[in-house]
C-alpha cells in the first residue's frame, strides 16, 4: 500500500517557516524520493506478519510430522 506524501504542501510549510524556496523544494523532493519509499503502513506490517505466521505454522507442522514418524519407526523396530 502506497503512502501519499504531499511534497508541495511540505515545501510550502518549510517556506512559511523561513526556509528558502529552492531549499524547501529540494528537501521536499528528497523526502519523497528517499524517505517515503522505505516507509510501510500498518497494513503492510500486518500482511507480512500474517505471512510469516503461516510459514511458521507450515514448518512446525512438518517438524511435528517428522517427530511422530520417528516415534512410529522407533516403536515398530525397537519395541
């Protein structure tokens, strides 16, 4: 999910606080190009955690099946 960043309003706010126009625009563009692209939303995090939980469930199920299979073989051949 993409985040919306209003670089024009950001630059205008910087100008209103005394930052020269070109510097404010450069700062707003840099924030948009280099900072905003790496930010994630709560939904992004929720989906990643949900996916991770699903992967872990599958792995643990496989491990449990291997352990139970080992117990069954041990029981068959050694008891």
